[in-house]
């Protein structure tokens, strides 16, 4: 699975399937200037374990970004642990 998620200025979620080189297979007809300057690109195998790990990663990223940094501290990489499926 290779997908890019972006947001249109009107709030619509845009989802594009990507090829191996990262280019949209069937691009959304929305120019870059009409999209918010935020995107998420996902790349994972198409199996249940990979999807579960991907959801864990997204939840971890959300909690990391939603949590305000301690006063006087920058956000530290590696401050959170992801449960890895072996």
C-alpha cells in the first residue's frame, strides 16, 4: 500500500494511490495551491500485521504531536516506544 493523504482548502480529504516511484496513479484534479501545506505518505505491505503496525504508528505520531512540550524543552525523538510485531 502506498498512499498520499492531503487536505483541500475546503476541508476535503484527498487520497491518492502512489506507484513505486511515489507518483500518483490516478491524481486528484486539485492543484498544489488548493491543498493545505500538509501531507502524509503511507507505505506498507498489504497484510493485516502491516496495517496494525501502521495504525500504531499513526496513533503514536498523533499523541506525540498533540502533547505540548515541557516548558523550556524541545520535543525529543525517541521519547515514545512503538510496540513492534515480530
